[in-house]
């Protein structure tokens, strides 16, 4: 089984040459955004309004969130500060308000701007951490799964997101990976320890991020 750790810094493999290992996920962020834009391009108004797996958000709201969350840092902060008002003082409410506002753009513009964001990341701009990749993968599934579509993220992308979540997620997530090994039957990576449970990578990601409760 391929070792997904070779794609991550500090893989802990003794004696290996890790000079080529990088924590720059921008090429994968760019590729994921292109897949999401391709998926959204041509959706009907009814599909844009479909409830996503992210509670309270439609497919359109998720697209708006991605535009804001993966945009330039200055705009990220500026729009967040603008959303601060009585009743929106918690981070979750600020994120919700800004994402919904971003989603009011025409759908063709949302797709165009996602492609522009992808091009910026491909050119080496933007934030490069696995946190941004996580936004792409998890929210990509949030909007794709209810539509019966597949964003076709790579094993490197899904594996990195799963490993990061297993290591730094909330207590409930860490309890899952302490009790069993989750093996992606299609993407050939594993996280956790204990008895093995096999499932598609998408299903494992959705469980680790609380979108569903069972594999």
C-alpha cells in the first residue's frame, strides 16, 4: 500500500531522503478548484439551490464560501470584519454571513471566479497549507454528493486531508481513528489503528468531518 506520508513534510520515515517533500499544496488546491468549477458549470437553477452536506447551506452557498475562504488574505480579513455586527459576533456566524453574501453573485460569475482562483493558486499565489486543501476537498464533496456528482479528487488530496483531520481534529474524530483503521478502498491509504474498516475515500472523509455518522 503506498505511503501517503511521502507527500507530507516530516513523514517520520527514518533514513529516507526528504529533500523533495513539500508542504506546498497549491498545485492540488488549483486542480481541485478546477474540478469543482467544471462540476458547477452548467448546473440548473434547481441544482444550484440543492441543499448541500454543509448544514444550512445550498450548493450555491458552498461555492460562495469557497470563493471567500480561498481568496486573498487581505480580502478574507476585510470581508470578515465587515460582517461583524450585532448578532454575528461568533466566528461561525461571520463565516455564514460572508459566504452567503459571496454566493449572491450570478452563477456564471461564481464559476468564472473559481477558475480565476484556481489559476492564481496554479501560479504560486495564495495560501499553501493543507487547511486550504481541506476546504477544497470537504466542501467539494459537500456540494457534489447531493447532486450525485464526483469531483474526482486524487488519492494524494484525499489522503492528506484525512491524515490532517485524524491528527488535529476534534475529540470525536480522534476517537474514531483510535478505535479502528480506516482504509480507502479506492485510493489505497489508511488512517487510524485497530481493526480495519474499508470504505471509499469519500465516505471516510465525510465521517471524519461529521457529514455522516456511519461508513
